[in-house]
C-alpha cells in the first residue's frame, strides 16, 4: 500500500544527506605576503617598490643602486619598511645646478627614535651586553647644567650618555646645529619650526640620543638618521623650493626679463655718458663748452634796465610841472 505523497516527501527529505560545511582555505602566513621581504631576496621587486612609493613619494625614481643600499639596511637592521619603521627620503640636490657630476637628488635612510632604540638593544643583546642611559643634562646659553628643563627659552644644548657594557658614549646636541628654521613672509624673519617651538627640549634630546646610540652600535646604525636629525635639512629644502618656484613665476610673468632689460638700459646709458665725457675731453683743447648751469641761465631773458638819461631812452621824458609862485601883495596906503 502506497504511503501518502506528503509522507513520501518527508521520508525523502529525511533520507537526503546533510549539507557539508564549506572547506576551510589554508590560512596564509605573513611570509606569503606580496610585499614582505623573503629570505631568498637580494633586492626589492617591482611590487615592493610600488608599495614603498606610497610611503616615500618619489622612491620609484631612485637609482637601482640606491634601492639596493636601502634593501641592505632593512635586512641588516631587521626593521620593516612596509610598517614605516624605516624609510628612504629623496631631497633635491641644489649642487647639481652648478656641477653636472652631482646627482639630481640625495637619498637619506631615516627612522624614528624607537627604531634606533630597537636596533641598538638588539645589537647589544647579541653581544651579551645591555643598553642603559645616564641622566640627561640640559644646558642654557650661559653653560649652566640642568637636570630638568623648565625654562620657556630654548635650551642651548642637551647631553645624552649611552652605556653599553663597560663603555660610555656621550653625545651633545646643540640647538644652533639641529633646530630647523624657515623664512616667514608675514613676520619678515626666520622662525623655528612649529614642533620645535612646542617641544624644544624633547626634540633636541632625541637628536642627542640618536647620536649616542649610533656611537654605541655603529655597525648597525651608521648611515641611518632619525627624523629630528634631518629636520633642518627638510626646512632648508622647503625654503629653496619656495625660492625656486618664486623665480619661475617671475620669469613666466616677465619680471626677471624686465629687470634684466632695465639693467641693460642703465648700462647703455652709462656707456653713452662715458662716451660723451670722452668726447668732451677731446674737444676741450679747441673749444670748451659752457657749463650746463650757465647755459640754462643764459636762456632766461635779462631784466630790462631803466634808462638813466632822456637820450638813452626811446621815449621823451614828460615835461616837469611848473610850480606857481605867489605874487606879493601890495602894501596898503595910509589914508
């Protein structure tokens, strides 16, 4: 006897195999990333250079030899360039305008102070040593030492001493050598960069610490600089680029050409005046010209002189009026 259709459908549904869960894809390890440095690499590939160009604009135009040097620093220091722990910055080389042998750009490998500390501690740990610090010393403009900088004025210098094993590595950073300045058109003077105005002691201390760590771990940190050490170079580059842009705008507007033309006109005028003076010297023996002041005075008509006598005057003088004399009255006769 046949079962109802609904029952058959239910049995069929219950008899159907349960759906299998989707297979899990194998998790990709970090080493399989498209940009991570691999152990078999000897230089950056095209995808890695494209990724680094997002962090450091213009890096794609860097010479291959410079990229190989940057790759070597990344491998030696163990810092990840794709995590912004270390990067390479290109700056315009202004010497190239006068010297064709100079490269158009100079490239500097930079990192933060945390990257410096990581590399130095790692190098000391491999040698079975440790990194420590002495107390930081701040100096004012008169050379007085301070344990803590509380003044609103800028510190004149900061001293940081790094201890590695039994060796001391002191480094003194002076304000005049590291503080970046730029020209402010509104104030009409050079001013200190904003971050250095807000945290002058802290920024200068990082420069001193980086120098001390570089001396403590020269094999791992030589040729690498922290951002604060290169802040002055960045400020100078901005000023030079602004001046160059201003010069191009003036040339496009014809201002530079006008100045040169005016200068040529002045030069021609000077040459003409020189020729005139030479011609005057040559004619001086034959005919000496009258001074300009006297010549101008001669152009003015002299005032007419009043005639002293009637003969010298054109018109006859008017007759003089005669004064009437009073006649003496006759004496009265006596009666």
